[in-house]
C-alpha cells in the first residue's frame, strides 16, 4: 500500500472505496449509452421497437391524404379531416384492427398494406374506407374505438378482425380515454355492464393522473423545466430518453422471455377474466352496431399454419365458435380467414429473447398477404351488399 493511502484515516479510505465504484460505473454507463445511440441514430417509437427491424410500420395514404391512423399524435383527426376533404359524403366503412393491419413483414420499397388496396376497391363502389389500428388491440378497446369513430363519421359498415391472442389483453389504454370525454360517446358505452366497468376503470385512472398535476408550478418545477431544456439542447443522451426508455423495456421483455424459456411458438393459454371481458365487449359492440343500423363483418384473422400455432387447439376452437355465435346473433356476417395467407407470404421476426435466432412471425405477413386480405374483405363486403352492387 502506498504511503498516501497508509496515512489516510479509515473513514477517508471507506468514503473513497464507496465513491470510486460509483464514478467508474457512471463513466461506463455514459460511454455505453453513447455507443448504443451511435449504433442507431434514428429514434424509434416503442411500437416499432417491439415489432423489430424485420417488420415495418406502414400508414396508408392516398395522394398525401391519410386514410389509416392510430390514436396518437392527432392522427385520428388527420384522417377525419382527409375524409371531409375527399369523402364527398360517401358512406364510411370502418376497419378496426391491431398491428397486422399496419405492419409489413420483410418490407420492400413500394409495398402497401391492406388498407391501401381495400380503400381503392371501395372507392370504385362509392364507399370510403377509414382504418384505425393499434398494437395488440383487444375487443374492449375496439368497443371504445367504434363508438368514438361512429360519433365523428357516417359509418355504415364495420369490419373487425378477431384475434385470439389479443383476448389475453384487458382494459383500455390511456390513448383511448378521449372517447369517454365526449358525453354522447360515454352514454352509448355505458349502456352495457362491460361498458360501465370500463368507464369506471378509465375514470379512476384519469382521476389519479389529474391528482398528480399541481394547479400552479412550483420553484422546483421551474428549475427542472429549465435544466431539462438545457440538457435536451446539449446532451444527446438526455434528448434521447424516450428512445432509450423504449429500448430498455424491450430488453427487459426479452430477458424475461429468455429466463422463462418463452418464444414466439410458446403456447398462449386463455386468461379467463380477460377472455370473458373481451367477449362481453364484442357483444356490446355488435349489438350497438345493430341498433344503429350499422352492418357488421367480423373475421378470424389470418395466422401462419405450416407449423403448430401457439394456441391450445380446444381453446382456439371455442373462441371461433363463440365469436361466430355472437356476431350472427346480432345479425352480422362472420368469416374465417385464418388460412387466407399462404405460408410463403409469412416471414420471421427478431427473437423475443436476448441474443436469440430469428423466430416465426405468426401475426405479420409480407405485402402479398396484404393484397390477399384486402381482396378477401372486399369479397365479404360484396356478400353483405349484394343487393347494392
């Protein structure tokens, strides 16, 4: 030991031994973050990160007018404005869905998704396709989306995919709370037991969010806003916090899958409470459509089947039977499109584990699959409208 260290008091040596690892760890962390940012300078939304690099998000538009939207960043209103400019009072076909509608596997330049092709097909029939899709959308959220869209648009037909995997999800995400801020929409949703439960859950969440917002800024908040602004202008790491947060949660998700031995082919079993709530929401949606003279087309979403699908076959068969029954009792039309997309039109996705090999993608297909889906939905709608064609 050097003479300087020998002459230090035990307390000083103890403080030094505590500070040194923190300082070294901070330096390693900073350099690590800089390295991560240098590898990929393009910020990515959490949805894009979750899909992975082999699957590309594609929002359809016609002559720079958006026809396919999500519910973030005023994209819904942009699509409504496009309808007002170009719809010419045509009846609206509302197509709801999850990421299968807005993602293309192994994207090539010029590829379009199904909403683009179906919009063109329906334009020839004097109808206007309006598409809303959000990742992992469950049927409870589709209930909110449908009622919200019906309030803004002259919807005459609704097209709704039925995805067994998404019945494991429950509740309504914050982006959709906007629906119950409109009294007319809230009153329609509240006409069923499941609607009332969802409104209560959302309102409880909104109250909690509002209670965290002080009425006036404190000195601490002014200081934090000032420092955040300075750091955002001068620190790449600080300004990239949303991107890093998304990457962090995706990494945690992959680590969890690695530790539990979960991959894309692992069986997804029913979560009974979520499943029941989603089927109740489906019934509420199709009944509300029937009462409003809105035609309903539901379909079992395409899934890859050249390998065993990640569902329990008995549970999946029960889901198809129950959703068909609910649709038909409300006077709607039901199609099973699970085998619509040929196996060669499906691709792969990044591993759901850390450092794993690419895995089979059971949800997202290539551009040719989108063409097939658009044509199949068009055929289903022609069956409904046979007297009008």
